[in-house]
């Protein structure tokens, strides 16, 4: 029986997942050797939307390349050896930390050929970076093919590109239009497409130029093909030992609970929120400090802060917050998840929003704990550790009085457009039969009338940001699953909530759960995938609307 494209794609995702686990446990592999062949073949079969033209023989995918390079350390295209490590002391060395623009992690260029990349966010982060690297290696082989003939002789355009890159690296002037002409042949794209892409890379301050990236990717591919200088990806033994053991999540959670304990907040009612680190701060303290009494007023103020408008109220709100119960907990564990704590008993106003009254008795006033977005499986690690009782010393146990867990996230939408809102009533973990139905305290009707599309139903928690294509997504949407969107953390959060409330009984069984997502992309719509760029100002309204509705639900 002939398999459908959706079935082939789902099988390819499973092969990628299994192969990456195997290579990780093995310790090292050569991405263009026999070991990496399975990853390359599976990624080509899957041909994810985010990687656009990946499966084409000659054309280089430019938007996907920029997306990847903004999530990898600057200069990684020049390195033959890439080593994924745990936090192993390099932060105390003289090597300068390289931090990618769109994925906060410390990376270290040890020498000309080696890049070390710290992985402290768990398996999802490892799978994500391996997928991105596989994409780069596939593109590098296309560059090599476009720049040499079947006998391995170098093309004139490659030689001229090399001279351009030497000039650029030496800080010398060169004609960009002439350079784009050479580059267009090497990457198999038109002059217009090449020129536009060069400008996009120039506007991204944390990546090298497209000329340098293409040249060094191609050069390493040629060195391997013609001189036997193999490229290699390896994993440190410390990383392999630590992954899956909640090392960083435990450090992170214990620090937060110590802050609660030291500030006499450990026994107080607690609302935990996973969201960004600006919307709850600006919404609550914007109301209290500036008297913002409607969603529209809060949204306008947030928009001014986001664009850095003249005389915006960001500093005024923060200064007021710091005198009225706001505590900031910066991460030092390696999770890259910062936390904000709002002690409502220390607030001078009796409302968090218009009509949302705080209890009269100070001891009954809740604490709001806002944590930054987790990444994939890291959500389970951190939430599971956070919900456990605090044990400052042997024999002393302080269970947390958790009233609610609220998750605001970014997700890919299947039935609407960027900026719309999704309200899940269940999460299904991709590639398994694991499913998590739950009672969501938020509903579709809460968000109607604000000019945004609102959808309610099943959401899929996927294995990686890159492992999607239209065939799989269309199946999830059109089959009896009736999925409305996809994200990476929901099932992991819910697994932690259920295990701690229903099995370990660390928190109350009747803990309230609130989930809402805004659409950062539509992977089924060309030009609206993650590679098309961030939401920008379009994201302010859904972000602040979800914040507003979570607070209304918790305090009304």
C-alpha cells in the first residue's frame, strides 16, 4: 500500500528523533559521513517549511539560513569541529562568550577550527541545534556543487567570491553589486534575491555577512571532499551524563524558592505564570502607577514602550514596581529563564486591574511568580522542580500553596493568521500517544470582540521548531485530531502539573490551569513561517490581551 506524504513525513520525523538520540549517546559523528547520512536523508524527505528550498538541488534557502544563523553562534560556519557541552567552567575562562541573537546560550570559539556550544536547556535544545546544523551541511554541499565542476575544478565565481571575502575580512572596500553577482551564481539565486538577502544579513547585527557565511560553508565542504578534512559534531561526557537529570532545573527552582523563603513569601498563596517578562509587569504596575483603567490604555502604553517612543512610561512603571512588591530573580543556573515575583501585599493599591480586588487581609494576598518562556522539554524539568516542596535543610519541608498555573506561549497556528489567539483544551505530544486533556479556566468567549481571530481545540506539542511540513500539519488539522496549532512546551508543562498535583501531591489537586497562545507564525502559509521574522508590533495586542484576561480570571 502506497504511503501518503504525511505518513512519509511523520516517519522521517521519527527517524530524525531516534537517530539524534543514538548519535548523542554515542558521543560524536561526522555529519556528512555514514553516521550523519540518516539525518540528512530524513531532513530531505521531511523538507520542513521553515527551510524552504532545502530539497532543491542548486538553490540555497536564504530566509531559512538567516533564521538558523541568528540562533547559532557567530562564526560557527568557519568551524570544522562543533562540540556541544554542558556548563563546564568555560564561563570562568578567558574565552569571550558568544551569545546568539535569538537563542540565549553561551558559546566559545576555542580556536580557528573549534566552536563549543553550551546546552543547558535539555534534549529539545540539542535536537533543535542538530537539525539546524544538518540544514547548514546540506546547503554547504549545494554551494560546493555550484562552485566546482564534476572533476572538482573551481569555478571563476567562487574564486572572485574568495577575493571579496578576503577584502571584507581585512576591512577593505569592495563593490557590493559586483560581489552579489558572483554570489548569486554560487547560491543558485537571482541577482535580486541575492541582493535582498545580503541586506537582510547586514541588518542582523549578530551574524556575519552572507558573503562570509556562504564562502566558509562552501570552503569546509570543499576541504572535506577534496582534502579529507572531515567535519565533526561531538558531545561532551558531562553533557551526556547531565541531560535528563534536572541538574539545571533543580538549581533554578531552589534559587527561586529560597528568594520566596527569605522574603517570608513561601507560605503565601501563589500564582505561577509562564510568559514574557514585560506584559505582567507593565499591566499590573501600569494600572497602579499610572491609573490605566482599560485594556486599550494599557495596550497604548505597552506599544509606546515597545517602540521606545519619546517619553514612554517604561522607567516610571519599573521604578514604581521596585517600591511596591516587585522582586527580580536573574538566572545564574544556566536555564536562561529569569523570574519576576510580585508581592501583592506590598502593593499600595488594592487592585491589580480595574474590578480585580485584592484580599483585605495581607497574609491572604497572593504572590505572582512570572517565569520567562521555557524551551521544549525544559518546561517539564523546570516546572516539575518548581512545584516540589522547598527543603532548606534536612527535616524542614515547606510545600508551596499553588493556586494556579498559567501558560502564555507563542505557537504556530493552523486555522488562522499571525497574531491570532489559540485556547487549548488538550495537548497531544507529537510522535506518541501521550495526550493531556484538561479544564482550561480560559475560553474562546473571553477573547472575542477585540479584533483578533480566536480558536479553541487541540494543540500539538512538537519535538522541534524545524520539524514540520505542510503534509503533516494538514493531516493534524484535517483529521479527527482537529488540531488548531502547534507549540513545544504545553504537554511538558501539563505533565509536570499532573504529576505534582495528582500523583506526588506536592500541590493541591484542584489547582487552576490557564493556557492561551498567540500565533507567532502560520507554518501552512508561505511567507508567514518562523523564517519570515518576528511578529513585531502585531504581537503587542495578543500578548497584552492574554495577560489581561489571565489576571481577570485569577482575581475577579
